[in-house]
C-alpha cells in the first residue's frame, strides 16, 4: 500500500477529483461544516494524503490545530509543501498520540486501506476525546447489482484511463487499475 501511494502521491489530488467528478471538495467541506467542532478544535486528519481536511478545518476554524497523519511520507512532504505545519508519518493501527487527544478525527478515503480495520478503529476511539467524533468520507458500492456492476466497470475504466494518461506505461496502467480495485473494497 505504501509503495503504491508513494507512486501516485504527486497526482493524488487530481486522481481523487477525477474519480469523484470534482465532488470530493464539496463533500469534504460538508463534512467539516457538519462536524460542529468547538471554537479551537484539535483534529486528527488520518490517512491525510496531502492534507485536504487539515486545510479545510483551519479555514473554518482559524484557531484550530490539525495534525495530518499518513502512512506515506511522500504524501506528507506534499502536504508540508502546501504549508501544512503538523504532519506525522504513522500507521493508523498504532497512533503516536495520547488518549483523548482530539476533538475529531477526519478520514478521507482511508478506512478501506487499513490492513486491520478493528485495530485502527480502536486506535481512533482511543485518541478521540469523549463526545468527539469520527468523520469519514469514502466511496461505496451500490446495493443494486446492476448499478454495482456499472460502478465497478467505471472504476476499472477510470483506473486504466488515468494510468495511461498520467504515466503512459503498462506499470502505471496496473497501478491505477489497482486503485480502482481498492475502491471496490477488494
């Protein structure tokens, strides 16, 4: 997982916007707005990628403190280059924070990538203050079989298309079709 995200890191934001037809930015803004955080919240942006949730929280809550955590150092380098001051390379299953440290944990497209989901949820619960919340943004599989098949075909086609357009090589075609498989929850 780390190697794959290391490879796609420079184009990660573009890829998520392409896969969501540009709606992910709006979805993230809604998530931050609906979280109803305290005036000066301390938040964890877990599986942060390049730090979109951190930047949105800071925009809505200027006195906030957001810590971006990602398994991929290259993603965090990009977040730092965008001006994010607090970024930590860590595994969601072993978070390096004290109990009850955060008012809210934001996760964008991350839960499906945690190798041990129960352990990650346990860690999220541990570092979230009592009364705090988890806000997770992710794609889902439609329950309707026909829609599900159309959606999976779309994901695969998008993965192959963007792999070719962005990198123009067979290994990238495999990489981006693997991204589509991850979105399927394989």
